[in-house]
C-alpha cells in the first residue's frame, strides 16, 4: 500500500509539471500532498513529523491560492442597473471591472433646479448620466446637451482644475457618482483598470469636444 | 534640464535615405512625448516599448507626437524598428549616438543603475516577462527617461512630465503618460471653451 502512495504522489507531481494552468498545477500538488501524508504517517516505523508539517504548509498555501484563483475566475453577474450602466457608458470594460467601479460609487437622483456642477467651483464627483438630459452652459449660453451614457466632470477629474462650465439638468436625472479622490486612489492600485477607464474618459472627452466645436461652428455660421 | 540642447541634438532616422536632422526639427507644434531608451538590445527598452505600444494610437488621437530616442548606431535603430514593428505605429524612432539629447534632458548615466541590485532584478523580471537582453547596441550605462512636452506656444514648450529612469527597466508607466496626455487634451478643450 505504501508503495502505491509514494508512486501516486510522485505521478501527481509529475502531472502538475505537465499542465500549464496554474490552477490545475496547484490542485494536483494538493492531491500529491494528500498521498504523501499517510505515507509519512503510516508507512514509517515512526511518523515523520517534519515532512508531514511541510506538506501541510504547502497544501495550505496552495489551497488559499486556489480559492483566490476561483474568486478571480468565477463568472460575474451584474444587476439590471449595473448592466445598464455598463451598456451606456462602460461598455469597453469587462463585467468584473464594472463591478469593481460600481463598488466605489453610488447612485444619485438630481432635480432640475440644482446645477450638477458650476463654473469655478471645485468638483467633488465624477458623474455618469444614466437617465435624463442635461445642458452644458457657459455664462448662460448653451454649449451642448447631453443624454444618457455621457460623463460629467471628466475634465476636472483629469486636470484637477475647477470646471469652466455649468451643467444643469433639464429634467429629473438619474446618475452614478464617484468621489474623485476615492476613484483616483483606487485606480492607482489597479493599472489595467486605470487604463481601461482612461479609454472611457478619452472617448467621452473627444466626443464632447467634437460636439462643442461643431455647435460653436454652427453658431458662428 | 536644457530643452534647447534636446532640440539641437543631431539624430539619425531608421530610413537610410533620411539625412541626420536636429531633434527639434522633427517635432510637431502640438504636444510631444519623448521616450529616451538605453541601448536597442536592452531588456528594459523592450519592456518600455512593449508597455507603450498599446497606447500609441490613443496618444496620436490625443494629438501627441511620440518620438523614441535611442543611443545606438542607425543600423541598430533599423533592427529595433523592425523588431517592434514600429513602422506600423504612429511613432517616430531616432537615435542619438552622441547622447547629447539624453544629457540635455537631464537623464542619468550610471553603471549602478545597470549592474546594481535593482538593475539585476530588472533583468530577471524582464526575462520572466519574455524580454531577453540582447547584445549592447548603444551606451549600456545610459539610463532612459521620458519627457512629455506641451504644445509649442511662442516658440517655447512646457515640460508637463519628466521621468528620469533610475535603473535599466525603470520607466514611466504608459497609462500615466496617456493620462497626462488626456489631461493636456482636456486643458486644451477647456481653453477652447473659454
């Protein structure tokens, strides 16, 4: 029996060297450890506690890493609201990335009386318009209107400067908001997500600048 | 840092037909990203360019001209351009074997940066990511760096970002450069609105 155990353990180790997926390498390694434990306990004149102890350490480390890999790989289910947010503004992000970002912000309602941001006043939040319409104004002059899926405050987010325009809801609006320092702090620790989110900001900014230039051109006739 | 020294450094291009020119004469009036690499066979330069490559299109769309400056011979530059397929990207690659541009940009020349513990770790980490170190193709003690220059206004440019590499694979993360370029675009947009 003991001969079978030692061969089974080593065959499992050999198999773990042949797989390329780190998850399966760890699973096979734990399988090998499970064969080694009875071998070192029962098949010896006296239990060999040192190898038993080390095997338990290896199995614990592998078990924790397997759990982490499982958490990273399991499919993500978005709620209808989160799916809508993704479809409107964050479609280039994976569902997992969307979930990470949603966890950092909150949903908000805005009434039409209060501006969402005012020229010269520092902006605390980066907003995504989920439902409703807003107007971008400068000194009372309308520059553009934005609908669902558009970002509000990305210029301030990027430059760290106060907005140079007012943004006023034209009707009750539903928004998703991130506190800028919190979002920036988190993205600094997540380079891949930071890159993906930056592409979202870049696309919206370019679209906005094109739209404003177009409306100014039309205004100038 | 001496920006005039950077502009007046004579550089060679990958195209053998193109005559040597001052670096300044190759720059567009808009924002410019100058990426100084060490030598063209270096693992750190390979990591730097590979990190930057996915962002080159965005940088170009954000109005930023990207120029990679090395220290090897023009023949080394041609191999480097082919290896990274830079001819297919919106990027200019040049070489300054005299290192005048590197020196004027305030970058370090350090054997410790190349062979010290951090340099050796960079070498190992690069190998782990599939970046092998080739034969020296330029100055091996020269460390790289990055300058993001704002658009030319009245003949002068603002230095928006400067990163002086401390060791052979140290470099400014491309995502930070792209974000700085986006901030420049946003500032330009805000100025247009004003």
